[in-house]
């Protein structure tokens, strides 16, 4: 009598094998990404995989042009092992940032390959900031990037869109964007309808979250607990705890901009009074600066120019710096991060705003010396949002290389 495995068990075995292969491919690819120039033997030692298994997995990844092999320097003695590097130059992730610029919108796009090399950049402006205008600009830029990818023989593997808004956990719906006047916008669906020829995974998130991803995965990769405070049209925090991005139950987390600092303060875009954002959001910054210098300043660049010519001073912006310092202290008291990174318009105005912000935070944090938290300026400046968005696309491939292996390029 022949005994055959039950059909359902056979399926489970196949699923287990597929899952294990996917896991191990990602393990090897991430090892190469983490240590460019690593050898097969070193990957085996650090991952716990056998040398034979590593050899097979490396072969599969090389066949799909995800890693490449280079011979070591000739002067080394003996027969040194070949060195492995991320390839992926044929794979492009698209990141788009939509933000207020004056009374309208500025939309920026970057395309980066799997190794993080920037291949294409573009930007467009409009004097309107409604949803339809934003979708039209995003679609136009993505179409141009798609044409470039086709011409250069590359494959697009994902699109991430950053907006100054609260976004649902699925990355599909803008729940509320007070600065833009958007509410309950099915933005992912609108983008798909606007560019049906672009069959890409589309993710949407807020600016602070993407910035936190960029910083946690690069400049602060050895830092377990990080907060990125984004200062702009809105104010929000991207939070990393024990090397993991904090998402919250519904995906809405880090809404520090709508924490009330003064019940008697100015009216906020959310309809409440005295919010952090009402004192230090972009509109508040421009209003304070315009009032102090006696003329209308409509952009951060105008404020910086006025400060450089001494038309404005740091003291003129004291209401803004005080609010940022108070908000920073709240985050440090609440979360106690290793580092709190300031981004957004702080990148342009740090010379005048950062010293008083740190001083105010020191006075309001209950633990001496900020509890050991370091307050830094974002090392990536205004590029942190787009870097984090493309990094998120790359992370999906690094976790599951089979998403792009043996694809029709």
C-alpha cells in the first residue's frame, strides 16, 4: 500500500518552503545592503545560513540583477573572496511630496533606484491648492517619470505620496488636512483614476512619518528611539520606538500640532484655539514675521531674506520659537527619545530659531539636561520627506525580493 501525504499538508509544505525562501532571500539582500562589499562567507556567518544556502540565494539574486559581484583588489594575498554589492539600478521607486507654497501648491518628485541613487527629479507649481489641482500635478510628474523609465529600460516598483495631512493606516484616505482644506479625500483612488496606465503600488502618508523613516534608517540607524518634528503647513511628529515606526491603532499618531498650548490663543485651522500649530505653523510664522517687519511675507524664503538683512531679528520671532520650544518639551517629557530632530522650515531658519528653541525646551523638560535627549536639525533638510518615501519602497523589496525577481523588465 502506498501512503501519500494529505493534499492540505502538501500545500502547507509548499507554502512553508515559499515563505522560507522569501525570508532568506530578503535576509541575504539586506545583509548586502547593510555591508556593501560583504562576502558570501561573511553573510553566512552573520545570518546563520549555511554557505551552500547563501551561494544558492546569491545566485538567484544576481540572476535578477538585485546584487552584483566584484573582484577584490589584486594586491590582497591568496585568493580573496569576491565582494557583493546592491545592484537594482533597473528598479525605480517614485516619491512625491505635495505641500503648500505661498497660496498654491508645490509638488516635488524624485526617482531613486534600489541603492538610493537619484535618477530623476521634477517639480511643478500651481496657484491653487484644491485636490483636483494636486492630483493633476502628481499625475503629470509621474507620467514624465514613467516615460523616462521606459526610455532607459528601468522598471517602476512603487509610488509613495507625502501630504501635510492625517492619513488613514491603510495609506489611502486623507482624513483631514486643515492647511489645505481637504477632508475625507480618497486620494489613492483619485490618483488611480487619474493615471490608469500606471499600475503601481501607491502609498500615502504624512510628511513627519516619511522624515522619521529617512532619519531612522540612515543618519540615526543606531538610535532606537527618535522623534521627527515637522514644522510647516501643519505640525506633526514621526515617532520611532525601539527601532519601530509607531503607527497607532488607526494610523493617526503624533498629532502634536493640535495640542493646546494656550486656551486664550489664536484660532487654529482645526477650529479650536491656542493649538501649537496656531502659534508655530507656517501661516503663524508668516503672519508673525509680516507683522514685525510691516510688509507681507508670503514664503519662508522671504522670512529668511528679511533675517539676513536684519529687517527681522530672532527676537521678532519669539512667539514662534517659544511655541516650538514648548512643543518640543512636551514630546521629550512624554516620549523621552534619544534624539528629537527638527525639520520643515527649521532647515531654513535654524540660525535664528534653534538656539531659543533649545533654551526654552531645557527650561520646560522636567528631567535635567533634557533627560539625555539630543535636539538636532534634520541632516537631510527638505529632502528628508522624499528620502523616507523612497526608502519605504526599497524596504518592501528588501523584505520580499520576490516582488521584483524575474519580472518582465
